[in-house]
């Protein structure tokens, strides 16, 4: 016998903290939300540009360097960034497929245990790791040493602070 369906139950999502939300609880301008669990969770949607986290020049470099195999997402973007976060922290990120919920304005969303600022740091840290991995495959020991030397001076929290201040993410940008 088939299980009875509860109307609207398909848009209920359990977060990693154990609380539940509906697709409509998230809106396009949302960067984070105060959860009933008492924590602030970072929110990212497929419609948010990757420049929310990374400078435009770096996004362009990543788009040129990274080949995607998806017809739905032929160009490197936010879903790929959050895919890396999800892969690294599978128990701390929930991916939401709202593609069948036409009235919410997004098809994919991710809710993290991290607040939006910490999520920003995590993304930068993971992109630096990807870049180091790519440089290590270049068969150029000098380039790898130079990259590693430059990264010893790179301070992720300081970069995130400066980037957010430069973009004035806290004040006006809905994609902070």
C-alpha cells in the first residue's frame, strides 16, 4: 500500500541542527537566518553570484580553468562552490532542491551550520586548497614554491573582512 502524502510535505527540509524549514521560509535576499535552534545559519542560493565570496577576476580565472560536465550548469558558479563545501562538510550543509516549488524564486539553496561570515571564510579556504592542488599538478616546482610562499602571507579572515568591507556586503548587498 502506498504511503499517504501530506500536502506540502515535500517542501519541508530538515536542517543539520535538527530543525525543519519550508522552501518558502527562505527568500532571495536572505544571507543567513536565526534558527529556532538558537544558531545563525548561512544561506546561499543558486541565483547568488560567486562574486559574493570571491573577486570577479578570480571567478573569471576559475571559469576558464575549471571544466564543468553539467549541461544544467555549464559554467563554474555558486553551485560548484557550495558543492565543494558540501563535499568537505557533508554533515554541516543541507542542500535544498526547490526546483519543483515555482513560487520561491530559486531552484537550489544551501543552509549551513556556519553563519554567513564563517561560510565566506570556509569557501575562501577551500578555493585556496583547490588552487594549490592545481598548481601542484603544473609540473613547475618553482610555481608551487612561489604559490606556497604567497599563501604563508595570506590571511583568510583579513581577506574576508576587507572583501566584505569593499563590497559593503553588510549594508546593501543582498548576497553578502
